[in-house]
C-alpha cells in the first residue's frame, strides 16, 4: 500500500490507524516496518495501534530503527502527522 500511496507526489506524510481485535498488532507492526523499509520511506509516518498484542506491536515499531512516530489515539495521531509534515517541509 505504501508504494501506491507514495506514487502521488502530493503525499507529504502517512498516518496508519489500526483499531481492531481480529488482526494482531504485532503482525501489523511487522508489516508496516517491512513496507517502510522496502519503499525506503521518505515521508513522516505516524502509527496508532490498538487491539490484540498492542504492546508487542508498539515495541516492534519502536525497535525498528525507523523514525516511526507512535500515537495513542486517532486525535493524537492527527496532531502528530500534521506536526511531522510541517517539520519535514
């Protein structure tokens, strides 16, 4: 999905908001990290995770070596992505 999103030159940042119980947050976090590395992500990325294995997911993101900004809820994520995009401009 990052490849498709980043084809648009108007994209200045990415906000991922996961709130669910069926899919495990650790699996999602591993996918986010792999995708970000694959596309050599050059725009800010804010991720909000909530659900099964949320702490493991947050740990994966934090230990990825990537500048992924964690968020606690959707409002927090929105504020953070705006701030990160402004900082990167």
